[in-house]
C-alpha cells in the first residue's frame, strides 16, 4: 500500500521505512513534526524526537521522497530567548491511551497525516515504535480516526537484535543527543557501531537500553539501505549544546547546522524544499456510524444474568440472538449490539450504578455467525459500533436451526475504584496492538489481543495469519513468508497453522508475566471445510478440540485460550452421568476456575454436575458462565441457580460431527 513514513531522522524511523518497503509497501512521502521556530533545536515532547530536525530534509532527500512538515504546538508558550535549549511541547492527554484532544501535540500529527492522505493518497502510516506503547497508541489512534492502516515493522523486536540487523545491512546512525549515566558530550557524533561496546557495557552494568528506548540517547541516520542510489549524509557544520552539565549523567545534544546529501560517488544531491502543512488544515475522518438503537423489522432474543460479590464487583453475562432470514447480517449486528447496550442501561438503573454500564465495561465477546463467509459484513458494523471498547473476541460459524442467526454473548465486569479519572472502572490490563508488525496479528476490529481482569486473562481467538500482511499462512509455511525474529529463533516445524497460532498466543502471554502456559485452558476450533483442519486442531495441544463448518477467512484452526493466575490443576468427575469423564481445568484460591469436558449435558443435569465443581473450588455464591457445544436444534440461552451461584448457559448450535463439549468459567467469590 502507499504509505507515509513518520520521520524523525533517527535510526528507528528510517529503518522502519526501509523495512516497510521491503515488505512490499511503497513509502511515497515522509512526514516530520518540528518546532515552528528554527532557532529551537529540541522540544520537551512526550512523543516526538525533534533534536536534529534541521537535518531531516536531507534524510528525506536521501530516501528520494518529498517531506511534509507540521509545526508542534507549544504549551505553555515559552520564550525562545529565555529557554534557548528546550521548549515544552503541548501534551494535554498523557494517559497510555489517546482520544482526540484539542490543543494536544498529537492533533498536529493528525493534521500531517490527514494532509498526506488527502494529497498523496496514502493508505498506511509507518512509524518506528519499538517498545513505546504510548507512542504506538497515538499513531494508531490517528490512523483509526482517518481510516488508515498503522504499520510498525520494529514493534517488540529485541533491542540488541535490532542493532545487529541495522549493522549487518549498513544502516548507520550517529548520536545527536545523550541523556544517560556513562555518556558524555564526547560521544556526540559517534556512530552506533563505534558506541556499541560501551552501550553493551552500560546495559550490563546499569541495565540501560542498548537501543536508547529509555531516552538514553537519540540518533541521526547518515546511511541506510533505504537511501536510494547509495546516498549518504555528510555533516559539514554542527555544535554541541550542553543542557544539563551534570558530572555523571549530562544532558547534551548536537545542533546540526550544515549537512549535505551525496551520491555513492560523492556527487552532491540537491535537497528539495520542505512542504509545510497549514496550521489550520482541516482533519476529516470517516462518516460517523449510525447511533445505537432498535432496527425496524429486527427482533432480538435476549437473556441476562447479573450478580455482585463481596469485592464490590458487578458481573453480568448477556446473550443475544437475531434471525437473519429476512434482514441483512449488517442490520442484525446493529440490532444485537443495540440490544446489549439497552440491557446494560437497564441493569444500571436496576442496580443504581453510576455512571451507567456501557460497551466499555464488556470484557469478552463470543460471536457466532451463520456463515464464515459473512465475517466482513459482520465486522464492518461491529467496528463502527464498538468504537472505544476493547473486549477480547472469538468468532466461529454456528447455526440456529432452520433459520440461521447471529449470536453474541458478552461478559461484563464493573466494580472497584482504580483511578481518580475512572473511579468506577474495574482494574483491568488490556493489550490492544493495532499496528502491523512481525510481533503477532493485529486486531481487525475494536477488540484486544488480551484482557486481564482479576485472576483471569482472556485472550482473543488466535488464528494462523502472517502478522505483517494479515494474510493466511501459506500451506507450505515457508520461513520466507514469516521469518524468525524478536530475539527468538523458531524451529521450522512450528511454521504450520497450529504452530504459528501457538506462537501468537505465546507472544500475547509475554505481555502478561503474571501468567504462564500452565495456567491455560483452551478451546480449539477446527474447520471441517479445510483439508488439514482436523490435523491442525489436534496438533495444537488444546484442552477441548471442537469442529465447526467454518472459520473467518476459511482458516483451518482458531484457538481460544483462557488463563487463571496462580492456579492449580483441577479435575472433577462427571460420574455417574458420564462415567470415566471429568471436568479438567485450572482453579485459583479465590475460587475462580475454568474447565472443559468433551460432553454436552442437558440443562436439567447441570446442577448435579456443577455442584461438586463448586464444592471443589470453595464457591458458594457468584456467577458462572457455561458454554455447551453440540448439534442442538438452535442456539439458545438459559439461566439457573445452583445454591447461591447464578449460572448463565449458552447452548451453541455447531455442526460437531458427533463431537460435543462443555466449557465452564467460574467467576465466584469465596464465602467469608
């Protein structure tokens, strides 16, 4: 796709643009955020590197692309005379996530990106984010707002691996800022190759970041395979400016006042003028989605169970089904999500919750669509209506008797105060990466790769996609299409759909060190419409392999894992109803548990089967979500009470070819 490369001139931004081109994209224009006054070398910005910005036009000339430049807003407006070395950028919204905020410097980025989209027809934005979630989230927010794709080729690449790769391909950068113990002004202007032994020693002795991810240093790229015709930069004039003359950890930067671009034979290259983005350029986004509300002619069936524990946390499960025999899937999706929102408002009123529950309180969503071929139709509406919400999600093909329908089942959690900004929000740790990289598949809707709530880590259904392109892994699983990286060399046998899917799960789990693979219970969906779906699911090591007649993109396998923190193995016999069969899973001391069994009992038999499970987990009250998978006539919802425990049951109608299954999630509280 045609791309805008966000360009600071540093090693990461230039290298990321080069990798994007290597992946088959076309960087057609570069974009830079800089101080409005050329007399200011550096802004104290939360997001943008501005040191060395006077040399950025030369970097874009070496890349052979035009340069757009927008001015960064300043706040407060400080005098360049009074503070000559550092002016403060305007960062109004400084949380880890970002939404449109008037006066914030990210809105300057929005102007730049919108201008590139409107004048250069770009479809994607390339950034050099490596480990900064703060930076990546802001680029992703702008891309989502403007209908563009965020591309972060370096995301989560191990820092030493990245420097090795840069060195191996001739990507050369010099230090233009230092801000770390062990570095001095004498190191300004030295190349990373020259500095590498010292950077490695500082990393070993003081755990500094070898790639400068902690702000230890910043760079200017002087040579790169991403420069056309062997071009390179030659610094002809510069001065070192000491900002903080500390004996042990000084802060200083190099002000580049003269630079040339030369061909490989040293022939000078003219530096084109910078294209200035107007300060008042209008940023327009996609057409707003229609508001939530009933859809004429669409009747949804809804079932809800809600409960609160001693911890003050409100939990609810809401199930909605909508027929699609006489309406489009888009209309049914709009109606189903609207019904969920209406149910949340009703629960809030009944329980006196303020502010009211909303889609932002949804933790996980299970979606059953009548045909996997209709996934894009469903997803287009889901993305429009779930804006701002990031629950995990799994999606498979299910059936609802003679009339195919849409099924949504959502888990909602709201409770204890966690911050002054959102005192009602239950403490949750959400992982939502929307930039294409080699790390793991991006989310293709407003949902998250993972969401940890209490003792439970929910992970979205993982599928065997090549992350950088979001395309299906070729059947031969060639290494060229999905190379090893991120500091981990993988064996060739893992390059199967099941192996790649397991690797995606491991990458997500890396972001949650409090959980381990031993804490996992998973469902594996194998697609009976693919030639090797059965083999893939059985080789994926899932706790409960099930068959369905379709998955999104006709993929052979999808794995839906769930982790219970600090859990131990759990096994509860289902005899005498199912001799020789047990509920197998994990349970924590808090009573939270997840388990599965290859059977599908009747609703009437569930109290008998669940009672010993609750006794084993020490749960006397709370909420339990039970999912039954079988070739039942239609997907339906039921509720029942087992002692003081409320149970929400979903009977999913799937074509299992004789295979059935039960999944139980216990979200109960131990009786004090």
